[in-house]
């Protein structure tokens, strides 16, 4: 199977919005899909398990890491027809927000981008309750601004790449399921 035959759904959203949760709920009923986390693929390529080594880096290193992501993703595309990639379109390294370059999204070749959203208060609650990893501390206004920026960038990228951008609330498993099934 070539990479062109793979059908990839790119699921994006701020850290803590609930991307992994909504994808995991979907995978329980659709085990013919492979759920890949962008951060895990990058860590595989860097031979590290330290999330801070892929988040708290310069713009240049972010671009390098995204190249690793594409390379590792291509390896999975060879043997997997339906992939859901759990990732980001912006990276918050605590000092600033860095958009993932359009050329990386193009190389990922998504059939659709699904933007998972939630009220900022809910995102902050998820982050506070998840002690499994360190995340930047943000105010409600910063979370809202970052969510708005992410949507703006996603709209621009989808328009340029001529693919659909769909938005889904983090708790709406049925809409997420329909979007994924109808787009692969």
C-alpha cells in the first residue's frame, strides 16, 4: 500500500481540550482505525520520552521535530489505511505560540481537519485534573485567544489545501464519529 492510499483524519485542538479522549471513544467502536499521537511519533524519532524536549524548544527545533513527525507518519501510512492523527496546529512553548508550517500540514496529507473545541474554563479544568504531564499555565483569556488563533490558522490552511475544516465540541462523540466515518 502506498502513502497515497492512506486516509488520514487530522484532529487538532489546544492541549487539554479533549482530543485524545474523543478519539479514544471513537476507536473503541472502530478498531479498524489507527490512532497516532503526533508527540509520540516525534518522541520515537528523537528517541526520547521527555515531552518537555519537544515542547520547550525554538522555532527551528519545532520545524525539525515536525519533519520527524512527517517521516514517522509516512512509515505508518505504508501499512495502515485509516489513520487518526492527534496533534496540534500551534505549539505553545510557554514563551510564545508557534504555528506549525503549512508545508508540514500539506505533507501530512489530511483528508479533513477536525478542530476539537471547548469553553476555556473546561480546558483549564482538564489541564488542572491531568497530572500526567506538564502544560503551560494560561489564563481563561489566553486560552480563548489561543483557541481563536488556532481556528484562524486552520481555516487558512484548509482553504489553501482545499480540504474541509470541521469543528466539534469535545463532548460530542456522535458528531465526531460521523465526521470521521464520512470523510475516510
